[in-house]
């Protein structure tokens, strides 16, 4: 992951929280360059890192010993979490860290007390999971965020009731369900979403298809804010984590980390902010795979044609090219799901004879070799007429899922005074919708 969200109105931390945290960092062995400073002024969010002097590319800004990280392995409950590992397993893999955070954030003598004091009661968190259902629906319909939030909330409640609560009750000397509530657990899930880091697997681990590393809290590194065009990056070594500049930075400039190549809807869902158009070069729009099926079915007017489409869809499902909850991901330049979209368009536009031949060859030769995948959006005009029409129709259906039009978004963004009167939630949601619609409308032009 990486940094933060754009500044919004939120409860300020106590004035002494930041100096106390920086003293804690020094005592924990964190080495902070004199050329940079943590600030609450002139930064994108409540906190940020600012250059006190000009910096060259490749300069180390700070290093954090692994002993200063807060994880399931370093908290006060680490021995207990190891003993109880089997009972804390979950699909997310986050539960051990969350149990550790539940304890540490409410323990008066926690080693990480100064760290938690930066975010009193985690009240600053404002991901869409904390918005009301009506507001979410009004602002985010069609973006994909609604479905992601609904899954999050259901999973959080399930984890708390089936895993966390039994664990709390089994250890009444450590936990009190009246203190360690579902609401606190929800806040901590959002805290992990927005502030944790996940160390990448090395090449050997990737080849062996190891499970992803569990998330970990990295004090100080998580104060940096995020933009797609970032100027620093976190590096991992066996002994420590280092923040290093990736380009020259002038005195007074803010230093930005990166979450990775994330679309605006992902940034809003996980972190509670979105980058202003056209800043996020990693933005993308989704076309639900089921929408492509719907478009294909709409193009048929006979029972025989409908049966063929459904047979083709079932074949694609069996080949794991599509799924009911999957999506084709379209970026400004790239098709991120190029194989899936290429094969789906090819199969769903075949005649009955072509489809039979295709299936026979698949069975005999395990495929026809590597097809010409649509790796770039600039390749879309070269598709067959039938494939372009199917993609055009699916894109049109996707745009209809939004509750507002591109023209309405353009009007709002073009009126600076009206835009500034919007709440931060409305501004971020508008940026998400507008970026997605711009990508989808470009797709329409290319698929004509």
C-alpha cells in the first residue's frame, strides 16, 4: 500500500500528539533524515512528509527497524496469537493483526500508545463504509464501490460474530466486549485498509505460489500521502524498511509515496479519497462480465441464438475466462484483463459452426495457441465488426448503470464555485464517476 487521502474536515489530533510520536520514533530506533519533516501544514491530509531541503533521486528519507513495526508477531499478544492461530483463520488473513490492534489501541500501557494517539478513536476515517446507504447509492451507483462496500460490511460482521467475539469471550482478562465492540472492529478494519502495508513476496515465494504476506502497520511510513505520480517509494530489507526518493524534490514540496497502480474507485473504497481528474494515470473503468453476456443476449432474437450464447458463456465459465462476479478492467491505455476480454469477445461472436470447431480444437490440442489479445485500447478499432458491436453494446449498458450523465459531471466540474461547495465525499465521488465515464466514452468512440 502507501499513503493517504486528500485533506478533509476532521477532528484535529491533540497538538502534542505529533511531537510525542516523533520522540517515540527516535526511541524505537527510527532514523529520520534532517532534510525532511513530518508536518500538518501544507500537506494533502492531516499529516504528511515535507522536504526541508532539496533532495536528489535515490536519497534515503528514513529507515524503520522491523522491531518498530506493529504486527501479529510484534504486539504484546504475539505468543497467544501463535497458540490460537488455528481459531483465528479467516479468508482475509487479517484477523490476527486486528486482534492485536484491538488490544494495543485500548491498552493504557501499550508500547504503541503514541502511535495510536495520532488518530483519536479513528474518527478521521471516512471510507464509503462509513457513509449512509442512501448517500452511498446516490453518489456511487455504477462505480463498483457499492458492491465492494456491501461485501466488506458483511465480511466484517461475519468475522466479528464468528471469530472475534468467541475469542474475546475466551480471554476475559484481556478483552471486554463492551469496549472491543463491532464498531471498534469496523474502525480497525478501515484503519488497516487505509494505513497498513503488505510486504511483496520475493521471486522464489511467487514461484511457489505462497500466500500473500499478512498486513503490518508501519509507523511514520503511513503518514506519507499518495499520488499516482509519486516521488518516493518504500524499500524492504531483512533488517529494516527504508523510504527512498524516486525523483528530485524541491525544498518545501510534499513527499508522496504510492499505494500501487490503483484506480480512483479503489482509492475511494480503501482509503477514502480520489485523485482529481486527470491526475490519476492509473484510473480504470470496469465492465462487468455479466454485462457482456447481457449485451450478447440482447443481440439475439431467436431461441436458437439465445441457446448458442448461453452455451458459449458456459464454455467461457468452464475455461475460467469469465465469472458471474468478474469484470473486464479498462484503463486509459491498457486492457488489464486482455486475455479474458479478447477470448470472451471472440467466443461470444462465433457462429454455431465456428463455436463447434473452436471447442473441438480446444479439446484436441488444448487451445489454438496464443491468440491476438487486446493489450492496448488502440487495438480495439481493428476488432471484427461483430466484436466491436458487442463491446460497444456492453459499454453502453455499463454507462446506463450510473445515476448521472457525463454531461452533468462536466457541468459540475466546469463550475469551480459550485464544485468547491460540494462536501469532500461529493467531490471524491464525482472524480470517480467522471474518470470512469471518460474511459468508457473513449471506449465507445474506439468501438464504433
